[in-house]
């Protein structure tokens, strides 16, 4: 009887997913890019959505542009900038070999949506027996595939202090400090062990923890792994604590910034004058992997982007200069999303970007619809 009930529940859940996906596809076909615009318009009052767009040096659209929201993986742009600066200054060697085993120290299966595994698979398509890759490839994997393991490895390689100093030198108004994002997943299990908490007692302790203490614990765990790598058993064990309530705390405590700050960063990547030529020589191959596509090279001089997501968050920052020298910088952050909202926004985001870049009528529509939000 119990097995029959489980089967019925699983079948019902599966049908809900199918229906949800069908509804998403149906609604997108009906509204396409307009869904993206109307979602922002309708949710602007909640302060859980933010959009900033610059077009040809004009502040085209600003919606909650100074609201701090979690960045998710979009924050990895900062790590990429620090990598390029250190490589340009000769502090690190972009061609230094990094073993996949070193990266595995920071990899926890089933916590990154398959990003790290997808990157490893792409590497092994080129070299089936590969055991190491150049440092530059590690950075490319962080941006193109959004590998969290690569990110935390780079934090140890580049130095967390140096990365956070870079935020200050970028002259942006609002940005919280970075910290290791993988090791933060282990804060709950460490607290349960140290404070002898059960799962019910853990949640209020996590919610009340000061952010500076949270960052410090994440850094301490990260540093412990450098001397004593975490075991596969411990990696499996941590998954047992990551229920949706704990995931929500992890998501909410990710570094936050504003879309105003990120359009400012995008402008610095787009204008090719803010950093030295040597910095761009290392940064562009990482950030502008879009330009490997011949179709993009037909109409763009250069373009780059980085997005991010959690179960509740969707973010994206991009820049582009087309062959008519029109420049665009855009940042979009959203939090407290439902499953369906996130899926629909994810599926329409790229179309929104392309239409904004190519369609003057649509650009005018975006400005008129969102100018008073």
C-alpha cells in the first residue's frame, strides 16, 4: 500500500512538472520578450527585481538600480578581473598547469547544477586522458560553465584579500565582499557538530548569525581544506543538511550588489580603456567567449556576459559593442522567484537581450514601459 501511495505521489509530481513546462512554453510563445518587460514592471514595487541598461552612454532604463540583491554566479566577474590583473602584472602565469585533482578539492557533487561536470566533459572531448589544464582554462570554466569549484580554487590562488581589494578599485557604489561559496555550504554541518544542534535547532541559529561571522566561518573552512582536503564521505554527508530552508539562507547570504554597480563594471569591460591593454588581453578571452561563435562576429565587435542562479535567484550582466559602434551595458537581478517565474525569465532573457541590441522600436518600448518604475 505504501509503495502504491509513493508511486501515485511521484506520478502526480511528474505530471505537475510536465504541466508547468507546457504552460511555460505556451506563455512564452504568446508573450515572448514582452514577458520579461512586464514581469519587471509588475514586480518593481517588491524591490526583488532590478534592471539597469546603458545605451550609447545614456542611462536608458533604471528600475531599483540601487537595491542590493544576491549576485549568485554573476559575482565571478570580479574573480575574472583579478585574474587578468595579476596575469598582466606577472604575478601569476596564465599557462601554469592546474591538476583536475586540485580542483576536485572544492567540488561537491549535486550542488552546482552539473556545471563542473559539464566543464570537465568539455575538456575531455579535446583530450580524453587530460589530468591538468592551464590556469586560463580554469578561469574560462568558471565563466562559461559557472564552475563553483573553479571559483573557490581561484580564490585560494589569487587571494581573497586581493579579490576584495579589486572591488574597491573599480569605483562602484555598492558591493559586498566575496567569500568562498562552496565552503559556505558546510557551515550548517559545522555548526551542528560544534554546537551540538539538531536540524530543528540549526535554522534559527543560521538565520540570526551575523554576516561577518558567516563569512569568517566560510573562509576558515576553505583554509582547512587547503591543508586537509574534504573527503567524499563528508561531501555526501553535507547534502543531507541542504534542505530548502538551508538553501534559502545560503542563497540570501551570497554577496550582494546593485545593477547600477554592474552596469558600471560592464562599461569598464566594454570601453577597452579603463584597464591596461595587457589586462584586456587576458580578460577578453575569458569574458568574451560569445565571440567564438562566427554568427556573433558578423555583427558584433565584442560582447561578454555572465549569469547566475540559485533556486530563488536569477542574475545576468552583459556588455556589447556592435559594428556600428553602438554600445550596450545591461544588468538584471531578481530574487524570491518561483520555479515557474525563474524558468520563464531564463527562457526569455537571451531573446530580450538580442531584441534590445537589434531593434530600435523595442528599445523605445523598454524605455517607455519601465521609465517610471
